[in-house]
């Protein structure tokens, strides 16, 4: 699970976690990062809005939040659709996704052009090879005919001379 912590200026911390202990550790890392990157911020004036998952509402988590002097905002048990905090996260993520999609489309178009060019080159080479083979076959047939004519005409003349 990914957890994003942000304020009005942007994302402060992104964490990936799966257990209660790691959520408390995440809160400790968040506090340390706030102290490091926002030294003028009142560290006791942090508002947390998280869902009602077990790691978020456990006694140990609530004790840690109280120890830091932070406030947890109420969150409905089952919100309809997205949580209100998600709108602040998905706006910037949508912009990144649009850029990625545009880049992917450009790359796909480039690959298609390269594949078409390669296919045309291969087709031209195949046509040239076929033409060369046909020319060689025609030349061989003409030479065989010439040899046959020479042998037959030479043989007829040889018979006349005997």
C-alpha cells in the first residue's frame, strides 16, 4: 500500500507499507522529514486525515500521534467514492499520466514508422532478388537454346559433310 503525506506546497513523503509497526515507523519518518524540510512549521499543528484501517486506528498509532501532538481528522467509515484528500493527490498524478501517455503515443508512432520503413526496404530487396533470379533464369534459358541450336545446326552440318 502506498501512503502519501502532503501539505499545500506538495508531497512531503511517500511510503509503501503493510503492517502496523511500519505505519508507526512511517509516522516517525514523516515527523523527522517535516522537521528537516520545514523547520519553520509548527510540528505540533499537524492534521492527519487517514481512513479507518486497523493500522491507522490502533492504540499504538493513536498514542504515537498524541505523543507528537498531532490531530487526526474524522473520516467516514465507508466514504462514497474518493476521500476528499484524494482530489489533491489525483490532480498532479493526472498531469503526469497525460505526459506519459503522450510520450508513449509518440514512441508507438515512431516504432510504427520504423517498422513500415523496414517492411518497405525488405519488400524492395525481395523484389530485386526476384528480378535478378528471373534475369539469370532467362539468360540461362537463352544460353541453353543457343547451345542447342549450335549443336543441332552444327550436327546437321556435320551429317551433311559425312
